[in-house]
């Protein structure tokens, strides 16, 4: 987790960032994904698509805010990933009774 966070914060290599995001996906987390906020400014649609998929694993208000912004992205794959992750978050919050 910490290694992925460091890569996301420090790397300018899109493939490294995507690999770090993928490593965060398998586990549901309640942590604040604010450390991924900087990726929102990326002009790489693939990075943003993986960001949206990863944010769906973080049950936190900041995830929802970032996903809502990504749901309006000009690239369809980014929008679709954001909408799917928002639906995933909605399901998790209902399952957890939140």
C-alpha cells in the first residue's frame, strides 16, 4: 500500500502509475484517497480510467467527489469507469449500512 502511494505521488511514468493503481484495486479500503488527487490533472486518459476504477475501492467521501468529476470527462472510457465505480461505492455503502 505504502509503496503504491509513493509511486503515485512521485512517478511521472504513466505505466508505473497505472501499475501502482492496479496494486491498490484488490482490497476495499476506508482510507482517504486524497493522495491520488494529483492524478486528476493528468492528461493521460488511461491513467484517469485506472484512477476511476481504483477510487471505487475506497469507501470515502473524497472518492465520490473525484469520481463525480471524472464522470464528466470527455473520454468515454474514463466516464464509464467513473460511473461503474460510483455504482460500486453505492452498493458498498448500502451493504455496510452507511
